[in-house]
C-alpha cells in the first residue's frame, strides 16, 4: 500500500488524535487556569486508548501539567491570555 493512500493517512491521523486531549477538555483546563483555580475537579482519562487511566493534573500558576501515572503520557497546557 502506498503511503499516499487515503486509508494509510487516515490511520496515521487517528493514531495522532488518540494521543492528544480533546479540544473540550483542553478548553476546560485553560478556563480553570484563567480563573486561578487550585484544582481541576473533572476526571480526565489518559488519551492513549490502550491505557485510559485517570491522569493527575497539577495546577501551577499559568499552566497545568497532566501526567498519566500508568503509561507516562504527559502534556502541559499553558494559559495563552
């Protein structure tokens, strides 16, 4: 199969999307940062489909660090404004 085939690209894109948080969760975390909240009360699951463990969210001033204790997935969300 060619790497330019639509099926091949679609599979690669879904793999990329599976490792990123949904835009809604990212917006909710940014809103919590803007409101200077010390905790994020919603439960967020690891975006890696084979894991799905709830992630730990550390609010640090103008950023939030999300870490999965099971697989090690990690991301930082910063306040843009």
